[in-house]
């Protein structure tokens, strides 16, 4: 590969995401201050406890909190960018020594060791490409709202590690049962980068069906954020960065604070918190039944309970008596 093309490739795959992230950090700091002031003024919160707390507390995050995750992300991305830009050179100089992470169950086969490990690296590179595509979408979504946190970079880095490890584990598992060409694993590896959480869930469900994982215990009730109407996977990712992992966490947060941090309209955050509180109270099955009948938030449920006719309707829907 020509030297100029190598450098362009190194920058594009290795430094584009961290560079955009750095720009967004400075933009989000200014936007975040302005947005917080706007929330306080528009909703007349200056004399409330929230407004006074906002005025007295320090800046949420400073530039130093972003330095470590950005450097780690850049180092990881540059490593894969080096492989993508000069894979032939790396292949000619390495992979002849056994690396357990790369050779897996084939470490004893000295005659095919270099080729097998090189193919494993190719699979990992495709997982990186899938992660790169997903990260670009995530970063440009943040570009529109100027909302980015230090946790964003840690989650990007974690997702890259999960995608690459999952792709390599699948590749080694495949090699134990099939001797055919692994062309299909390229697609699987790319999918690992795009949707690693979904892939892990599918694998766990498959293992449960094969009874590799005990099902003697009842699985805990899942209060997923995506059960809340209006919360997309990208919004769930942003809420996770704020420490809101499930509907229980969302039900306990102040919607005004959520508006300040996300830049989303207060009407939306109030609606989400109200839905989460109802989901936490009734659990998924009953929540789904009431949601299909237009009872979406905790306030809707309370109004129905206070009205005798609506209370009987609730009882019939949930198969409960009037008490």
C-alpha cells in the first residue's frame, strides 16, 4: 500500500473517532452550560431547590476527565488501523509464534499456526470495522445535540473490546466443529461490532436452550429501558452513560435534571419517568396490558384508581378484585 494511503487510512480509522470526540467535548461544555441556564429560566426554576442546587454546584465534568478514555480509545483504534493499513507487512513478520488468544484450539498445529492466527486477526479487524461504523453513527448523533460525557468514551472502548473478543471466540468455536472456509464469519464479526449486546443475548439464549446454563432459578424480571415508549437504542445508550441502566433507575430520577443533561424537551422526560414508575409498580406483564389500553404513566393509573368506573375497568384488565 502506498505510504500516503497508509497514513490516510491510519488517520481515518485510528484518529477520526477520538478527534471528533475532542471537538464535541468542547462544544458540549459550552452548550451544556447554556442548556442548563435555559432549563432554569424557561421552567422558572431559579427559586426552587433544583435551581439553587444548580447554581451552587461545580461544573459537571472538566476536560481532564475526558483525557484518559480518549487516549485509550485512540490507542486501541490506532492498533487496528495499523493492521488495516499494512496487514501484509505485519503478517510477514509475525503470527509464526503461538498466541493463545489468536490460535485458540489450534495452538498445537505448527504447520498451520501462522495462517490460522492471521485469519483470526482478519476476523477481529472486521469486528473493528463494525464497531467503527456504529461509533460514527453514535458520534454524529451527538453532534446534533452536543451531548457527550467521559462515560461515552469508556463505553465506546468497552464495546470495541466486547466486539473483538466475541468475534474471536465465535471464530475459535466454529473451527472446532467445521473445517470449511470461514467466509460467513466475516459477516458475523462485523455484526459483533454493530450489535455486540444483541449478539451476547442471542448466545446466552442459545446456551440456555442447549441446557449449558442451568435454568433451575427463575430469571429476574427485566425492566429494560426499551420497554418505555419513545426510548430508542441510541437513547438507551445515552441514558446508560448517565448511570440509568434500567426502568428502575429512570423512575427515580428528576425529569428536570434529565432534561438538563440530555437536552431533550421536559415533556418527553416527564413522560418517560412516568412510564418507568408505572412499569416499576406493575411489572412488565401488567404494564403491557394497561399500556395497550392507553394507561401509559403512573399519573394515568392514579386517575383510574380514583375513579370508581375506571377502577373496575383496571380490576378486570388485571384480573383483580375491587380491593
